[in-house]
C-alpha cells in the first residue's frame, strides 16, 4: 500500500515537472512582455513630463518619480526573480549579488508606495484646504527626494541579513534568503515590512481619496477660483464646466486600486509562509507563487496605459512621440533603400529631402558653428501641396525678386542657414548660373 502511494506520488511529480517545463516558455514571455511594456511606457511618461514645460507641475513630478521607480522595478525585480525562481529554482548569481539585489528590490517597492502616499496627501491638502499655501515645484522635488531617501533607508536590515545558503539535500545549489537568528525575528521583520510597504499606505490612501471623493462628487465643493469669482460684485453665473480636479483624482484612484489588487496575493503568501513554511511543500504552490509574483510585477506596466486613457495631456505627448518615431523610421528606411527623395513629418511641418550630391545616393549634410553656413539637401513645406521658399545666395541674388510658391522649381533643393549677428534665416542655395538663367527666362516670359 505504501509502495503504491509512493509510486503514485513519484509519477505525479514527474508529470508536474514535465508540465511545468512545457509552460516555462509562456511564463518567460509573460515576464518579458511585462518588462518591455513597463520600461518603454514609463520612459515615455518621464519624457513627456520632462520635455514639455506645461507638464512640469506638482502632480506630474510625482507621476514621473513613480514612473522611474516602475522602470527600476522592471529592470531589477523582474529579470532576477524570473531567472532564480522560474528558470532555475535556485540563486545562480553568486553570493555578492544576493544582498544587493534583494535590498534594491525591496527599496524600489518602498519608493513606489511612498510616492503614491505623498501624492495622495498633496491632493488631500490641496482640495480639502484650498486656501492654504500650495505646494511649489521646488518643495515638491524636495519631497520626492525624501521619498527616495526613506525608501533606501527602510530596508537596510534586508541587505544586512540576506545571504546565500545551501538547502538540505542539495550540495551544488544555493538559495538567496534572509538569515535571522530566530523564526520570531524573521516573522516580525516580514510583518513590519508588509505594514510599512502595503497596509499603512493603503489605509492612508483609502482615507484621503474617500474624503476627496466625498467633497468633490458628493458635496460639489467649488474650486478656489469659483469661490473668488462668486465673491466679486456683478458676477453672473456661467454654465458649469467639467471640474479638472475630478480627472486627476480618477486617474490616481485607478493607479492606487490596481497597485493594491496586484500586490495583495503576494503579501498574503509571504505572511502565510512566515507563519508556516510547509505551505510550499505541495508542488502546485510554486505555480501559485509565480502567478502572484507576476501579478505584483505587472503593476509597473499598467500605469502608462492609465495615463493614456485618463489624461489628455499625456495622451497628446504619447501621440507626439509615436509620430516622431514613425517619421524617423520612414526616414531611415528611405535612406537604407537609397531613394533619392524622402519625406518625414515633424509636428505640422513636413520635410522633403533629396539624397545625393550629384555623384551618389548618400545624404549630403554639413553642419558648422553658428557663424558658418549649414547645408543639406531638402526643403521645408508647411502644407501637403504648397512650398514657400526663399532663395539666399549672394548679394546679387538678394537684389532680385524672391521666388515664392516655387513648385515649378523642383530642382532647387539646397537649403542654407545663414547666421548673421545672432539671427538666422532659411533659404535655397543653388548654382549661381542656373538661378540666373532661370530668373531671366521667367522675366522674359
């Protein structure tokens, strides 16, 4: 009877291992896609905030800090956890990286939580106490810096206790784990980390945003500008417009809600394993842990989509980036194909370029200092059909009438930038004799 049971258990383990190996490709793809989306999406979010002056406000500074922590989570947490816990089921990176990687992983998650906590408190003070002094940009950057400092100070015990150990029955493999003197110390530290990282921020976030929702949606509290306008004599009520505060609050509530849902299963498994580590004996618990871990890591990939969906300014920034990338790809493809002409759009302006300097297919481009001439082939057009150009060559050509709407001069493709006394202008520089002949022909006709 015992032999049959052990044989059945052995067969079950073999089937599980085979099924797990078959599913590894899908698991790797899930982690890889999550990592790529998180890095690309959050990088675009940071670029939109940094590159656009109108996006540099207090709320967006917090969003940029949150995006940076999401990038670090995707770069530090996902690859190491994927290799150690999914592919090999042991720590293959050596003893030196064990405390460093473990410490950075915990610090990045703390920074995420602290940033959302600071953001909710800033919104709470701004809406619940509208006549208090608003948080300035400089003060906001100081708070962001403080969040990063606290995030790296809080998990110092993790770095001090993390080391590689050889598990029982495995002489050639190592695992990276926290080594405490007693199980009680390990459990107390795990509970403290979970409270500081998850439950305290979650309680504060729920309270602040519930109060904000109560004031904005239920009580319809006016903005400070509306209060001041109502106090002015002769004020006439206008049609009520959409409250811009609601859009921001909806977006941040969505971010917090997804963060809370994604991290709850992993925290529950961690606490349960600290209470009773035998829960990992069943084979299926490895799959459960991987699913919970992937869900927690995926939280860093959702925010860019939330910004796109719920913030029109971020959406415009993303669209601008996509248009620029598309134009660059088309431009490079045309160069690679050796085409003589190509077009690339930058905003509302389309740039047509002609390749070759008369002897080849390479793009002729020369750039010098601000006091010299910059030449390259092409002409700028502000519309799909019309192209207004101005010819700047030497003093003799400047004295002649400037040709506009030069659709009948497709051969004139030289653009020059002439800088004099700090000012620059754009025009077409062409062969001297060709321009003279062409203008003389036009004047005769």
